[in-house]
C-alpha cells in the first residue's frame, strides 16, 4: 500500500515533529477504514467502537491538514483542516490522485519523488509549495510516514503545515540582514565582530581596507594570519596584545585606545561586549582612521567628546509592553529623554500615556487599539509628551505587536524618537511658506487663502462685506537705488509695522513682494470704512522714516476693491484692486481710488493695445511723417522733424499720444525709438542724395526720458550713424527740460558726449519745464523750441508775447537759435518775424507729410 502525507505548520516555528498520538490515530483509522473496505473487521466490540469514535474525533480535529492515500496515490480520506487549507470539499477529492491535485506543474516531479520514497517505507520531511483549489500557492512543510500493521505496510498518511508566514519572516530577515550588511559596509569605521573565544564572526569592507588584510584570509577563518597582519603594522604590538588579553579577562569591560602605526597612521580603537538577550556572546571592535585629525591632545579630547555626545544623542528610547500583566519596560534612555533617572519611573502604562498631551492622547490610544485589533500593520504616531520640567517635547513612536498561534496579542514593543527639532523646523518652514521672510507678514499664498475664505463667507452670510486694498510705494526704486538695498529692506520692515498699526486685529496686511502690500478688511459696515483706512495709512506714512541718520519720506498709491461688486474668484478682487491702484498712481500718487467697472474695461483695452503694439513692432506697421522747420530769413528748409505714426489696420494713422505711454510700460519704447532714429537717418540719407551733399536736409527726432537714460547712448547712436552712412551733424535730438533735469549730472554728461559726436540738441517744449536759467549755459544746446501753447496764444494773450520775447532774449544771451512750434496764423508768423525768430514750423508753413510731399515742398522753397 502507498500513501503520501503533508503537514502544514503556521507562523515562524521550525518543522514540528508529528505527535506520536496523531500517528497512532491515523494508523488505527487506516486499519479501521481498510477493515471496512476489505471486510476484515466484520464485527467489533463496543469498546473498539468507542475507541474508533475517539480516534475519529482526534483525526478530524487535528490542527494539521491530514490525508490518507491508497497504494496508488488516490485519496481515501482527508480531515477538516485539509479542506480548509486547500479549499476542496471532501467529495471533490476522495478517489482522486493527490499529487496532480495540489502539486503545481513545476513541482510534479518533486511530488512524485516524495510519494515514491514514502511508498518505499521512508519517513520524509520536506518543505515546498503546493496549490490550492483557487490556484493560489502556499508554502508548506510535508511529513510523510508509512503505516504498517502486523509487519506490513497498509497505508501512508501525510501531514501539511502552512509555513507561509515563516517563509515571509525569513525573507524579511534576509532583507534586514542584507540591509544591515550594506549599512555596515557603508560606514566610515572599520568594524570587526568576534565571539567569546576571539574567533572572527563578521567584519565590514572598511575594516579589511584599513588593515590591508586580504578578504580571503578574513573569510577563511585564518584568525592567526589576520592577527599577524595587524601586529606587523603597529609600533607597539605587545601593548596591543596586552590590552586585548585584559579585555578577555574582563568580558564586560569597554575599552578605548589609540593605535599608532609604523607608517605614521593613527587609529582610534573602541571595543565593547556584544550582548544577546543580556548575555555576552562576543565583542565588537571599531577602528577609525584619525591620522589627519589628531593634531593635538586638546583636539583629540574635543573629538572624543563630540563623538560620545553624538552617539548618546542618536539613541532612541525603547519600550516593551507585556499585555498580559499590563506592565511596560522603559529603557534608561527612554526615561532620560523625559529628564528622569532610571529609578524615578515605574512600569505602568500611565507613566507613558498619562504624560501625553491631552490634544494627542486619544489619537495615540486609538492608534494602539487599532494595531492590537489588527486594523493596522504597525503602530506609528507622533505626539507631545510632558517632561520632568513641565515642558512638552515631540516624539515619534513606533511599535509592533506579537501574537500567539491563536492570533491573540500578548506583547507589544517599540521605540520612541525625539523629533522636537524636526517639528520646530517644520513649523518654521510652514510659517515661512506662507509668510514674507523680510517683514514677517503673510505672503501672497496666505493672503489669497484668507481672501478666498472671506469671499466664501460673504456668500454664506447675508450682509457680510469686506474690502481689499492694494498698496504700491511711490518712488521706492529711487530710495532703494540711492540708499542701497539694506536700508531699502529696513524701510519695508518699518512700513509693514506702520500699516499693521492702522488696522483692527481681525484685518490682515500682507506683502506680495517688492514694494507691494495688500490689506484685507473683514466684516466692514460701509464702503467708507475702506476709504477711511486708506486715509489713515496716508496719514501714518507722512511722518519721516529715520534710517541710519537718513530722513526718508515715502507715500503709497492705494487701490480699493469692494466685495459688494459681486466677485466669484479671489484673483479677480486682487486684480481690480491692482487696477485701481494704477489709476491712483496715474492721477498723481499718494492717493487712493476705489475700483469701478470702467477701470477694468480700460485695463483690458490697454492690454489689447499692448498686444497690438507688439505685433505692429514685429510687422513694422509704423511710419514716419515729416514737418519742415523753415528758416524765417530766407524761407528755406534744412531740417525736418520726424513724427511717428502707427498705421493701424482698423483705425488708420494713430498719433503717438494714444499709444506711446503703453509702449513705455510694456518695455517697447527703446526698440521702437531705435527704429524711429534709424528710419529717420535713412530718410536724411535719401534727401542728401536727392538734393546733393551741398544742400543736405537733416532730421530731428524726439527722445523720451527712457531713451535718453539708456546706457551708452552716444555709442549706440554712433553705430546707427555708421550703419546708415549719415553725417552726425544731420541728426538733431529733441529733448525736454524735464528729461535733462531728471537725469541730473549724468544727463549733462550724455549731452556733451552727443555734442562731441556732432549730434545737435534741441530743447523741446521750452518754457513749460523747470530748468534753471542759471545752468542752461552748461547744456551744449543748439536751439530752443518754444512750446506751441505760447505760439497759439499770441493773438489773444499779452502774457504769451512777453514769454516769447523773454525766450528770444535768453537765446540771444546763450547764443542759440529759437524755433517756434505750432505756427498756424499769419499774425503769429508776423510777430515772430518782427522778433527776428530764426526758424518756425506749423501747419501755416507746411503740415506734416510723407517724404515725397515734403521733398516737393523743400524743393519749392529752394527754387524760389
């Protein structure tokens, strides 16, 4: 008779021998079973029946899966555990071959071999993989035993135990050992572990490298040869051996020593006993190369102290909870983390849980319960715990529960790590993530979050109103550039403080960046509340700021957006407050404006205008008109003013007054201005070729403050003149008094560079600026252009005539020419001629025109 049998064991236990009683049970059941089949036991006594029932009960209640086979490997009987383990009902397996049923394809040969060995009378113990009914695989240990009755083999029983958990644990252990080995090999110290007899147990790669011992020697257990390598390198090998022997005479001792080598190297050597379960099983040696560090004895002591402190500081507190007795062992380090000596704390769970912050303790208890009940794979939580001095420190606690074979938790152990420093750093990072580092105010992210909450609140609560103020400092760039960024930052900090003083506790002031601040006014009664706050801010900033002895004045332009407008997105509120702020700045700064829908319409228009301007610049959709500047003495024209126009696809020719300020704000003014100069120079070149080099026609070009202030202006103009081949004397730059004065001494220097180049300077709109007549003589100016407003009033205002006379007199003293702009009537022209004004331009003489028409006008004046 042949029978194969498998036993499945659960957990981490080793292969468990089959109890003798169970063997007997199966054997007797086999006999009984075969008796019924063969008719060998036709009549049984009452005692035998009771024994059979008892054995039947033992067979069915066996904790292992048991199967009984006939001599050809067919299943005769299985117990309840077999059906549970493999998922088959009894009627599904009786009469079927066992091995094809539960052995996976790749294990068929192995299963057949085991069956054959048991059939031959061998008792077999084996670990392998079997397949359940649902196709899943399970690790099992198999014990197969032949059953003999009366000297002959009548059956075979097999027992199966599930060892999946153990296999999983072994795999985890192997991974842990691999990680430990990798960690050991990555350390900077050489580590050597020996047993109590001094035999090498393990070592890391650094140890072999430091001592130059071949790995073959260390791995082969040739300890004497390894010791020779060590002793041959030391200056005093006898001292080393003597101290080693002392340690082995006193196994509990720890030792620190300095090893000096013949080649000048110096190692720190540290040795301590290795304990397992409280018993000393060996000794750990660590070696550190300190050759470069050991400069002096004091440095060495400091290094030792730092090392010891770091080692102690890195230790976690350990705890071990006996759940049956409800007692916890707390390690000395655990207690020291809270400021207690070892004997000052007991072993009650309340020594731990009773000290946890009341806001955290229920969460910690819930996490413990969840792990004990099996709802979580591990216990891990963070909490604050009260120390001996009454302060709270943040701890990270981890633990695992241990369960018996029935799954009942009887032990839980883990560690406690002090994470106070990390928590404080996280809090700082979280604060810095939503606060401005310089001023400590909320930043854009936090402000927008608060604004979104206020918006949501206004939708929930009827009558709830709020307002947003957008503040931009006036002239901050001038202050920053003149006093430096350090004082500029201090000014921002002090402004932040003054703004906070203007608000209620429930209001918020934030810094968006640069010199921009925002204010959120919550739960206001009336829109006038917002304007009153703006007025308070203006008043608060009127007082000077004292920065390192400098008395600094500043102001803000404020835009106000009210929630009553009906917003759906917080970004839209901030956008409109920003728009209102720009309106306030455009109206003269140091003021505030409340947003109205027309501002948004205008902003959208300006954005569209900027987009069209960029496209126009790329496509060269601009053109120049020219207006002759006529000499009143002989009527001839030697210079024409270039006038920029935008050839708009829908609006036709657009004057610069409608787009030049947008071009300036969009950063397009410099490239546009460069195109104007180059195009005007090309026209001057064309006129020179047309009228001849003896009768050239120059061009005058208007220059803005941004153009005049760009670095290396003279050099850039020189390159343009060279590229177009135009005589520098044919280029005239028209610059207002304000532009020159805004650039102060640097402006005078730039004018002189241009004069040295040969370019002439015209003072445009003269009489409307604020330049001092006393310094006009410092400017290398060729002509003064009287503003057209004075010329147009000559027929109606005597004061205008007096101003023109004064300018003529001043020009005479400065020895510069005068050009009158905007001449439209014969009486104006007559008055100018009477004063002997040098030149004039205006619609009366010749309106602006294209190069062809102006060329004909110039030719006509010369022919006459």
